């Protein structure tokens, strides 16, 4: 923004300032020198001495600027536009007459110079914008633009008579500009560019070049490569690996920006030392013709380089001396920009001299640049260069290629073979110095003899036949009847009866009765479904995501629309005839062609809609039972349709397969996708995908062996395809049954039979009549002429129709009845499967949530959070799990946790507890919720903890069998709140201080110990049967000093008695009497036991006798059992009464 404001301000005062300064009579002329001596791109300091060298030559030359002298003012612009403009402004007010430079950026500076009408001659800037002489009339440059190589490329291509090539270009501004210029010049010179392919820049990925070659070599023979040398090396290596260099059919014209150096013979071979690798690199460069800037031919060029290096190190530049100067010649240390800088000063001096001699204004930049444009000058490099109409220097290029060289070990190196002579011509002339050693001994052609797709050799002219047809045609034309018929036919052809406007195809209304269900659509064409945009204005995106088949309403009828992958279609006479033929063909077993839309990009075919989909879909539907009568009907329909098609003007199908045999609502087969070969011909290249090979599984072998991209179809080829369909109908396992070969492998075995034995589908597993199998084999005969026609096939398969009625309507009705019965069986089977899956879903839900909570969610009832006064919570952690995980592979850690938690899950099923969650090696269990169990929750958690601790003694780590794991357990009792959190993947979660305290019990516990809180210990004392030890006071976060215990052991009989008593209490009915046998521990009550103190119960102690033992409920709440022990004392009011 600041730059644009500066330009505007300077332009506004240009006229005023130009009037102030007039130095036509001056003896010393000052040049503004704008190099980038510092900054990120400040590399000019190594060659700026060329300016001093040029000024010394000019000032000492009496024939140039006689009586005048050139001087300079230096401004280090640091490769920054604003710095350049500030420096230029200073120089302008110091009566500078011209600007030399700047280095990197020059568009803005050149615009400023144009505003001041001062000349600017650049030597390093390649910006393409400044070539516009309308905007930059005072700018010229001596550095050739990258795009200028395009003229030399066109000259080289034209010299060898090539008319088409492919451009491979690096994705950067300079190369893309060169490619754009090359396209323009090629078009002007009648040369076709097949395609322009880009690759990443800077170039990194080697594999990209292999992919690039794979995608382009089939459509070109001549490559023009625009990119850096590393990418070029990988590109030609990829061509060699592909075998493209073996026959000498391919050529690579490469462009390099660095001048040719005959001493760097191995530079483009990557300096490989191994002889084998080096020879491979040499072989890779055999098809390469490389265009490089011509090597300096001036015998005094090295002196120029030496002087430039010397002047660059002196004041005012003071460039540092290059390191190790004695190890490398100076010519390799001073870049080519030194020569361009010298030429810029020299070119300006000669133009200024001419203006002075004509009495012109030396500050008139337009006049001076006009002297520069169209000028041929002798460069310091030793050869002539030319400034074109845009003020750009035309490059002087040399063509190099592999030539014999006895000075290198492998006998070949890159040598010059030609150069270019421009002489001001639009396209320079290529001058051959040495003949190219072509691999095949001759110049490669830009296209194979038969074309890239073989189309030029597909047909050969039969002159005798042509003569006979010509004579016959002349005789028929003379006849009046033919003239009339021809006139009528032409009228029909021109009427375009088949044409349908795209806006007439309406998307189906969801509320309409004509709208198909989504299930019906899926049944018709599988995944080729989608919505058709309403109206014809919508464009198609680049990837053409439009579905293959859509269903719309046309004149109130549902029709199928097949979209073509074409951007446009040329409606010539041949295409019109095809469309008219399709419109006129009508048969019950041929899918009716309704019309076509040719409005780009909506190019499509409208066909009759068949609601039952394709024969392929029906055969793949395992739920559909095909009996013999239905099979016979389907086969008969296909035969009748093909007989009619073969005698019609279309003559053959060419793509007959089960997916092109559609079935309508009456179970009548209609053959589709025939004809319209030219109309449907794809615009783009055919890609050999898996789908490509699958579609050719029905193709006859002789057609597959035809290397043309779209093989010519034949009637005998249709017979072979019908044999595959017949096999597919009876086998119902695809066109090739259960073959373990992929479609591509099957196609290759068909084209090239292994061991000379023919490859055909296996018929040994078919369960059909022998005459059907014989008919298939006859259709698959290797010799097309031996195969039967469809009339003979109909006769051979006539026994299939045995039992069918002669009345078509009766047959159709019978088929519909059987189909309805089959649908009823399918519905019943699906219902059973649904119920089974429902049970599985319920079981899975119960694994995630408690039953009571899961039942509420299943009924759609929201689960209300609930408060529980007393529950017990268990936390455990594996000691040293972090270190063990660090020493184990991730899959081993997963196996370890799976084994451990499987053991835990199996143990906790024996207790009245609920597993809350697991996080890593942490395991959380609760008891007393969601179903309350009195005080038993503490006992259940305590007994479970002892059980888990005991089980860990026998647990072994799978990948470390000699190691054992240690658990650290904490348990605590108290109140909590619980509820379901979330709608997606809901979780039953516990909240409250009790959860935190239980976690603290675990984290402050000890390995192989059960850390118990005082609250939990109090409940354990009440229910009795547990042994605890005092641990003492410990510091608990958020609690301070807390007195805790270790749970050590238990008397299991107490828990058994609790469970027995709990079982009894759950089975006492509302009338006070026991209702049924108790399930569980050794108790069975009679049907007369009242709920009162001192009442007798008859208990079966589960000993060997069948007697019932009497027991009473004591006043203290004990139930004495045989053997002297009592049931655990519980609250009688809660447990029994």
C-alpha cells in the first residue's frame, strides 16, 4: 500500500520535476545503481564489480559518448521495494539520467521510472509484468526471461517435424509462465499440446514422477520438461524404469537455466560413482535434448570474471573474498548475472550515444528505450543477443545431447549438438552442428502409426467394395422412389423427434403417488442413485459428481435418466441416425428409448423405467427364490430381445450382461444399454480400474484381445455374453462363479490362456439340466463362427419351457403368485431375525446399565436421579501398572487389562454389586444401588474385595508369566446420588463425597491390602463375620486426619446366612405366608409359616434325608440352623416381618 502511494505521488510531480532538470549539455552523466548488497537476497555483492568494468570500458572508448563520461550513484536496496523507491527518489533529485537494476523486484520501480520518463535497464529481474510496454515504456532488461525459451523449443520441435507434445512443468511462477507462452506459440504455429502436467515445486517426492509417467506415456511420444535438474533426473529415470527408452520412441526436450559447462559432464548424472548406477543414469538421458544458455565464447571472458571479482571486493562494494579461492577457478564463483550487468550498462551507453547524436533529451526514457528495442548487440559472453519488442533479451540457447566421449570412462557425455539463430525472427532457426545419436537410428515420431488408441488402423479401405457400393448408390439415387424416401427420411432426421428439453425432466414430488420409495430405487440400479437438479441452469462441477442413473418424471411418467460423462456432444449426421434408429425401435423385450438431452452440461439419455431393477440385482438377492418356470421366462425374454436386436439396424449389442437386462413390474426382461455407440463415446481417457475389468467379464475372448480401447462388438460376441448370463442365472454366484481369480486376472487368462488350455467358468457345480450346460459351452466356443445364433439357442433351450402355459397372461399370473408367496416367507424370516436382534440389543444394554434403569430407558421414560442413604463403593488400582505399560507394547497392555477385567467381571457376578466403570487400571464397583439391600451392601463389597485379592495370587500376566500383579483396594460406605447422564451412550454415574472418599481410601492404601474407612467398618461390625485391623490415622485430602482400618478376613458362613435370610424375606407374601421354595442356600419353607416371633418354620437343610426340620425365629432376630450356627442377626422388621 505504501509503495502504491509513493508511485502515485511521484507520478503526479513527474512533469514538474522533468522541467526543472535539463542536463543535455552536461559532460558527466550519473547512473542510479540499485543492487541488493545486503538483506536476505543480497547476493549481488559478488558480481557488482561488472559495473565498474563496464564503465571503464565505455569511458575509455572514444567512439561511444565522445566528450562525455558515465558515473554512478550506489544505493543498496536490500531487495526491498520501498528502499529502492527511496533511493531512486534521491538519485532523481541528484540529476540521475538512468537506473541500472534493481535485482529481485522491479515492477514497482519500473512504474516509477516510467512516471519520471527515465530509462531503467535491469540485469537480474525476471518479473513477467514489466514486459508490458504500455505500462512500462521506459524499461528493458538484458537477462533473458524464462518464457523466452519457448521460441527455441518451438524451433526445435518444428525442425524435427513434430506436431504434438506434452508439457511437464514445475509448479512455480517462472516455469508456469514459460509453459503458458509455449502453449500460445504452439497454437500459432499449428502444433498441438496433448496436455500440460504439473508437479510440485520445490521438487521433493520421487514417486510422483513414476505416477506422472504412468498417466501420460500412453498419450504422447514427445515431452517438453520445464523444471529443475533434480526433477528432470527423476523423470528420465522413471521413463527408463518404464522401458520407454528401449525402442527410441520417446523424446524429452528439457530446459535448464544455468549455462552449459563442458567441464561438468557428470552434473546431470548426480555424480554417481558406481559403474552400474552411472550407466543406468546415462541410459536414462539417451532420449533427452537439453536446451541451456550458450556457454560464453568470448576468449577474454575469464579476464572479465577476474576483474569483476576484484572490483567487487574493492570500495564501495567491499564484498568479502570467497572462501578457498585457490581451490576453485574464479569463473565458477562469479554468477552469470555479471555478464548481464555488463551488457545492461553497455546497451544503455550505446542507446544514449545515438540519442545524443540526434540531439535528443538524455532524460527522455521513452526515446532511449526505443533505441534499445529491436537492437542486436554483442554480449560480453561473446555471442550476439537481441532485444525484442517487449524490451526483453532473447536468450541464446545451445542444444546438448548424449554423444560419444573418449575422455570419460563410460564413453558418453552431454555435448553440444546445435544452436539457434534469431536475426530478429519471431521463431529462431535451429542450426544443427552434430547429428543426434537416436536409439532407433531414426527420428522418433510424435504419434504411433496407428494413433495412440489404434483408431487409425482400425479400418482399411477396400477399394473393390467401395467401387461396387459407389456404383450401386448412384443407381439407387437415380430412382425416383429412393429420392422420395430419402427426402422423407431427411425430414424425420432433421425434426429431432428424440430431443427432450432438460427443463421437462422434473424431480419427483415427495407427496405424489408416482414417487418411488427409496427401497425401490435402490433395487433398480444399486448405488447409482441421486437427485436430479430441477431446471437446466445448474452446471456440473469439476469432479462430475452427478449419479449414473436418476429417476424423474417426464410427462407424468416415471423414467430413468442415464447421465453421460461428457462435457459436450457433436450432433452430426451419424449421431442423428443413431438417435433416430433408437427412437424407432420398439419391442417388448428391449428397453424403450424415450429421448435424449443434449444441452451442455446436462447430456443424458431418457429410458423406460423398470421397477424391479436389473437381472444382476435379482440374482444377487438371496431372499428371492427363482423356480424353473421363472428362470425359463427370464431366459426366453432375453433370447427374444436379442433375436430382434440382431435383425434390427443396430445389428448387435456389444455390452450384453446381467446388469443391462432390466426387469419390469410384470417380470418381463427388457434389454438395455444398446446402440448409440457414437453418442455415448466417452470424451476422456479410459482408466483401467477394477470396475473396468468387472464389466468385461461377459466379453468374448476375441474382443478382449483387440487392443483398441473400445473393441468392435459382434453378434457372435453377444452369443458368448449370453452364455455367461445363462451360467449366472443357474449358478447365482456371479458371471464366473466362485473363482478365486480377480476380474483383471480372469481377463488376462482369457486373452492369454495359460498353457494353451481355454479358460471358462466351472460348470461342474451347476444344478441344471445337461442340455443347458451344453448350450452354455457351445456359446463359449473359442471360434466365433462355431457359436450358434440366438434362433438356434431358442430351439436348444425349448425344453426349459416344459410345463409353461401357452397363454402369456396365465404364465405371468403364476409368476406373480409365486413371487407373493416368496415375499410372505421373507417377511416371516425377517421378523424372526428382528426379534433375535432385539434380544441381543437388550442384552447389550443390560451390560451397560442396571436392569431397572435399562427398563425405564427402553420404555422411553426419563430416569430421575435418586438419592441413596447408604451404599458401599469399591475402588482398586494395579500397583506399578504405569511402569509395566511403559515396558510393554500397546497390544500387550490391552490383552493384560482384558484378561484382568474378565477375571474381575466373572467374580463380581457372585455378589450383589454393580460395576460402575473402568478407567485404565482403575476398577469401580458399588453395592446398595439401584436396588437397596439394607446393610448388606458393605458385606457384599467386603466379601468381593477379599475374593478379588485372593484371585490375584493366581493371576499371571500373559506376556510376563513370571510376574504377578498387586491390587491396592479401598472401600467406603455413605450416601450418594445416582442417575443416568447423557443421551448418546448414556452412563449410570454416582455423585457425592462418598465416591471421593472411597477413591482416597484406594489411593492412600497399600499393595495387597483392603483399606477400609471407619464408616464401612461400623456397618461390617453390625452384620458381623469380618476381621479388621486398625491402621491408625492417615491424612486424606479434603478430610484431614482420618482413622482407618485394613480388612483382613471373613467368616463366609455369616454371608451365607444373610443370603438365606434375604431369600426368605423376599418370598414371604402379603398374607404372611411363604409362597414358594427359596432359591439359593439350603432353605425351604412350608406353606403355613406365619410372619411372627416364635413361629416355627419347616426348613430343608439340604442333607441326604427328605425330612423337614423345624426352626423358629427368635426374639433376638436369630434363625437357628442345624449344626449349631445361627443366621446372621438382622432387623426382624426389615428381613422377616
